C-alpha cells in the first residue's frame, strides 16, 4: 500500500527494543518504533502533555506529499480502534486516486458506495445519491 | 494543569522532522524522516502513545 506506520512515545529507542523483545503481544510487530524523549516532535503534533512528559493517544495520517489529512486524539484511558484507523487510511488512499468522489459515513472499504461529484445537483438529494 | 494544544492544522504541509527508531524487523536502531517518506512517495501514519510497558 506504500505506507509506513511509526509508533511514537517519549521513551527512548532502547526502551522500545526492550519492550518489543519482552512483551509477547508485540512479537509480530513489523513497524518502526519511534523515540521522542525531548518531546520535540510530540509538541509539534500537539500530543505532548507538559504535566506528565507523556504523549496523548494521537494518530496522524500524512500523504506522500507531506500533507496532513487526518488526526485523531484520545485521552490516556481510551484506546484507539485499529480497524477505524485502517478504514480512514484506506478511504484517504482511495480518494487520492478518485478525486471527484467522497467517502460517506458508512464507507468501509473499496467497493462501498461513495458520493460522486458532489455539487449543487446533490444538495438536498444525498439520500437518493446513496440509495441508487 | 495539563498544557496541550493542537500544533498542526489539517491540510497543511507537515514540517520536516526526524525520529530515532527501533526497527524490530532488522533488530536494530534506525531513523524515520518525513523528508525520506516524501522522497520515496510513501504515506505515513504516526501513532503516538503514552508509555512503553503499559496497557490499553
């Protein structure tokens, strides 16, 4: 899919190594684990919590031109849904190829119904557009 | 009082940045750079979380 996932926390890369090698839940991890101990990158993305020195649960999707297309942020106690992250990622890839289509709320995967050329003609007629 | 703010705006070009990384596939340390991602025409998903050795 031409995508790289990077996890990031304010732990060092040494901590990531130790964690990945000891925690069986992480045994099959194939993505890079990024370290931001100074918090510089985390502050830039707005996830750094000055009162704890830890990052909030933020996810950011950046396209191959470096443009930020999506962000999601949760507080410490709420885990993110990975299926939802993949749904949004697939939607963004699809729309980057089909620039005249938009993905409505029920869109889950390529092949699902999209709205094509939304414009003046579709105003007040979204129900018809979704159900034909 | 915690002090967080949204640093970036949707739709903007993200400023170049680098992160030291641990790569479990190679079993070695490496580097992630946005400039390299753009040069290789790859999408990036950044997944921030609070701390290693914790739960959720």
